[in-house]
């Protein structure tokens, strides 16, 4: 059976595209090892640096990006992030993983309007609670007495909204094959699942379930570092002209390696700067 000229041209285009993809994969392979090496070195430094407990190293690593006031103790140990950020970033990471498990790794459609309204309301509620807490710290008139339970709860809601927005932005910006027909969250049951994860975290913290200290500390800490990395990855990938080119995560090895280094340097410099300012008595922790 003879092919038409249009079919021959289309086959040639596909072959050229496949060849270019194979060439890109070949160029990315060394960067995959580089990413694993950099990540391994950072984790080894965190875990193996002598003389300092791991939770204090976690506290120090994010000292420049978390206020670390109004902290919460769980099982007799202080969590490395403040009450609100523990909620925001544990909610963010758990929701992000939850959405991937739902198969939304290519989702690029907004949730239904009613769900968008609820997600926006969660952001507003956290903002109200945050400003109320700020007014108390500044000895200004305020609506109510702040409590860590509310800080964490409203933070968890914010984390859910943040995860939905971040996944949507990443898919729309970087994916070559975003699914424009699949919403990031499609119905109330899926939203309820994300919120339930947050309620379980809240119950564990304020029920003082000691065995959950390390899981919650690690999830919240990974969440705050992870979102900074994700933002840096998006910026670096766009600068490197990865917009609309990615079909598999491994294709992001090069910008991911650069973003990981940038994230580590940013965290280190901001933490050092805050510790220095505290040492000079210019700010009070």
C-alpha cells in the first residue's frame, strides 16, 4: 500500500521529533547523576554532621524563611517550623503527593467554580488569622486572642490551596502534554480527602501523639524546602527554555540540579543572615 505525500511528511516529522527526543535524553543522563549526587551530599550533610541533633539542623536550615515563633512541641520536642508554617507546608506536601496518587500529574484544568471558591476562602481565612496574630504582636486592636491550634488549622487549609495552584502552574508551564480536560481537583470527595489529611496532622499535633513527631517534622520541613525548590525549578526551567517541552520528570534533570543548588545556597545565606542579625542584637528571635 502506497503512502500519500502527506503521510510520508508526517512520518518524517515524527522520526525527526523522536530523534531529537533521544538526543535530549542522552544529554540529560549526566545531569540525572549530578542531581542525585547533589541531593545525596545535602542529605548526608544534614544526617551525618556531628555534634548537633537532626531536629536542630532542620530548624537552622530554614531559619531564614520561617519566623519560628509560636512554635509547637510534640512529644516533648519542639517542631522545627512555627505552628502556622507547620500547617501550611505539611498541608502543601501531603496534598501534592495526594494529587499525584490520584493521577493528576498531567492535570491542567481548573477545579469546578464552587471548589475554587472554597480554596480561595481557605486562603482568606488564613490571611485573617495571620493579620489578627500580627496585630496582637504589634499591640494593635484585634478580633480575638490567637491560638496555635488556629494557626496550624488555617495553615493547613492554605497548604491545600497552595498545592493545587502549584501543580496547575507547573503542568501548564512545563508540560508538552498537559491534560486540559482533567481538573486538578474534580469533586468534593477529592477535596475532602485532601482536607482530611490536614485534620489528621492537626489531631496528631494537638493530641500530642508523640510517635508522629518525626513524620510531621520531616513532612513540614520537606514541604517548606520543597516549595522553594519548586519555584526555583520553574524559574530555571523557563530560563533554560523548557516551557512546554517536558513529558517525563527525568527530562528536568538539568534545571532541577541547578534549582537544587540555588535552593541550598538561598537557604544557607538567609539562615546565616538571620543568625548574624540575632547575634548582633538587631533582631530578636
